[in-house]
């Protein structure tokens, strides 16, 4: 691991030790965040899987009913029956903060509370299979919107997990080892300088003693 390009001074050593403490604390916090994000992500994935199964099964049933309706009604009659819908749905989109990730939250509101308003036609000239198809689509619509919410949430959380993972790896494998190696290098340099200074002092002391007491004269 490469050593940082810094001056080997005690002040720099103190700064690096402080940065190392901060980096280790940040590393732990990011690891905890990553683990919690993973736990919530897996919960969302399981919810998404169940919703998708339910939605796909209902859509398949709706398609079966529609296929039978097409066999007894013309396309023009079906189009005419469905041309003027009576029911409407509005979606209120907000955001929810989950571990610093803003995930969407969809709330639906029907125009009317009457269940019969999902059928925009009279029943005299339409097939019961068309009624079944409309009913299945109407019933599955809230789950379909919830599925869109969970899928988008999974995408956003997956991106945040990857970003957090890269930060954890950068701290764990680059920054913290660099700080540790640089601290070790500066400590060795300072110890070496201290030993050199001690040696010089001892030599100066010997020279002064020799001059004072003429130890070099016999």
C-alpha cells in the first residue's frame, strides 16, 4: 500500500491519527447502513415477488375472459362498450426516506365509491365474460400500482447499496490502510530522527567533556 505524500512531522502524525479514527468510525457506520439497506431491500424484493405473481395471475385470468368475450362479441362492440369509462383513479405520489434513500409512495383515490361504476356499459348487450375481464382488471389495479412502487423502490435501494458498498470498500481497502501505513512510516521516521538527535547530543557531550577535562591528553 502506497504511503501518502506528507511531511513526517508530529503535527502531521496527529492529523493522520485523527483522520484514521474518523475513517474507522465512518467505515463502521457505512457498513451498518449497507447491512440495514440489504435487509430492507430483501424485504422489498420478497414483497415485489409476491405482488408480481398475484398481478400476473390476475392479468392472465382477465385475458382469458377477454378472449372468450371476443369470441362472442365483435371488436367494434367491445370498443364501443369500453369507450366511455365512468370510473377514474388518481394517484398521489410522495416520497419516503428509508436510510437516506427517497423511495416513492403511491396513494390511490377512486373518483366514486360505487363498485358498479367500473362497468361503463349496460349489461343487456354485453357478455358476462367482458364483465369478468373488467372486474379482474379493476381488482388488480391497486396491486399493479403497488408493484410499480416496490419495483422503483428496489431500483433506488439497489443503486444506494452499490454506492455504499463502493464507499465501504474504498475506506476498508484504500484509505484506512494508507493512513495506517503513513502513520507507521512517520512514526519510524520520527523515531529515527530522535535516535539520530540523541546520538548527536551524546557526541557533542563527549566532545565538550574532552575539551573541559582534556581527556584526549596523556
